[in-house]
C-alpha cells in the first residue's frame, strides 16, 4: 500500500462503499494514507488510469476478445471507493479500453513545480 504494509482501514482510504447507496469521500480526506512523497488517495477513491498498454498481455483472454476485440487496453491501479480492501494493494490492477468513462475511474495530474533561483 502507498502508506506501508498495514492493511486499509477507514483512516487511510475510501473503499468498500455500496454502489447506489454511498458516495465517495472528498479528495484528501484520508491523510493517514499518504505515501512517502506526501501524495494522497493512491489507494481507494477511484481506479487511476496509467500509461501502460496491456493489450498484448490479454490477447488470448476470451473476455477481451469478446467485449473489446482489437481495442487498446490501459492498466488501472489503486482500486475504487466501491471495491474491497484487497483491490487497493499496489500490485492490484485492472484494465479497460482507454475511452471508457465510469464513476470508478479517474486520473492524476502530475506537474513539476518550478524551483526558485537561490542566487
């Protein structure tokens, strides 16, 4: 997990909520779940798109052939607000075609802050 080896709980991540009955927590609601670089919400809340193309890995998968023939699939990581704790593990991932948009999938914008000139 981003915060270490302890399992998820309600102080570290948003997960295990019931679809249609519950709503996810606002971003940043779980400071105990921050990672080593002070980033929040890497586990739970929403699955995050990655740049990884996984089509070749699943080219023999019958589900992929049936539902998304010839489509580029992208890896998702982190689990979502409606998933069980097990899916929040760093090693856990899922996949969807890159154009899919659902409430359980999001993305993280990264930017590099300009350094102030110390001279």
